[in-house]
């Protein structure tokens, strides 16, 4: 079950980056954070801030910097985009570097590092001295069933998703927030998860 879930989530995340070529200008990497709560699978998503706030809610990932390995970049991006909540050493220990998906210059790892309330990430203070700039947040745990339903809706509108964003049920989202919709690139490939047997 865990390996299947890892591969599905990693494929979803990897392909979401590939599905938005205008928004991914270089090789990228990330790590999908997921957990199970009372038998329900959840994925940790974060809102976008600043000039890309129109993207909406998505996973933690970014561009590989010069001289970085894919794993180094994935760990750095998760640490940065979680406002430094994730400890780099603990995150590296949680990532199985042999279990990764590579496609279109994007490498995705997975990390099931246990549940922390989303408010832990949201209200942490970004440490600019350590490269953490607070570009993401707030954070929320979203059930896979909600993501799956949203992906089906996004498939119906196709490329119009950017103009007709798929909203996240408000009961899963904190206040305040920049947006209330899913990042279309994330949803554009979530359909593939269900077509391949779901979670």
C-alpha cells in the first residue's frame, strides 16, 4: 500500500510540473509530504504568495540550483517552502532516495514524516538568514478524495482551469489565505492517479 501510494503521489507531483511548461523554466525537484489520519490519506498543500499567488494551492517543489543534486534541491525546497519547519537531516532520513520518479527534467521524492498540524507550518517564522523566505503559506492537509473530485472537475474545463479555477471546500482551508483554489498544474494530472487505480 505504501509503495503504491508513494508512486502514485510522486507521479502526480512530477507530472504536474511537466504539465505547466510555461511555469517551470528549468530542472526541478521536490518531495511530496503525505500522511494518514484515521485511515484517510492526506497531502500537505501550501498556498502561493507574492507574484505567483494566482497559482493557488500546490505541493512543495522548485528549481534545481547550479551545482545541486536532485535530492539536495528537493530537500532545500521543502525546507524553504515549509518556512524551515522541516529539519534538513530528518527530511533526508525520511526520503528514500532510491524511490524517485524522473521525467521532463523533474525529480520527485516522497516523504511520510508524520503528522504535524498545518498551523505549525503556517505560523512558523521564516529565517531569511538560512535561505527561508516565506514564499509559501498558509498550509493545509487536504484529503485525497477532495483532490480526486477536484481533478475530475478540472478535466471537464481543460485548459480553461486557469480562468475557471477549481475551488477547495472552505472547511479545509485556514483564514487568512491568498487563494481558495487548486493550482491547475497539480489537478491536471491527478486524473491519472484515479485512472491507474486510485490510492
